[in-house]
């Protein structure tokens, strides 16, 4: 099929309030095509609190250097012992606490 011209497209654009065919070049301006309205977003107070918490977490250091320096000699000398029962208890406690939320 061969299409000559763009009269059909221009007619459709007039119906939808578009003045010219978009070529795909450059960003499209918000609200340009018709109603004069623009989009917006309003975050709930819970979303704002979550956003603040995420920002605070990202600002925290990834490694607790003081704890690493404290435990390194114990691990190297074989004196650091892990209490598996205590870790399991804490993991189960965390799972139960998360389910209660």
C-alpha cells in the first residue's frame, strides 16, 4: 500500500485538537493537545513518611566500621562464637512480628 500525503492524518488531528503531525523529535509539552490541564501527583502522608525513611536509610553507612574492627581479631583468633539458637530465635521473632503488622 502506498500513502500519498497526510490529509487523513491532518483531519484526524483536527478532530482531536492537534495542530500538526508529531514527528517524534523532542519532548512533548504537557497539556498542549487540548484541555489546557496538566498532570500532577500528590503523595499521601504515609508515602511522604516512607520516602523520608528510604532517604534516611540510603544516607546510612553500609558498613559499621567500629563493629568490624571489634570483631575482626575475635574471628581471626577463632574466639568468635555464633549462638545459632539465639540467631534462630531472633529470625523467628522477626517473622512473627512482621506477620502481626
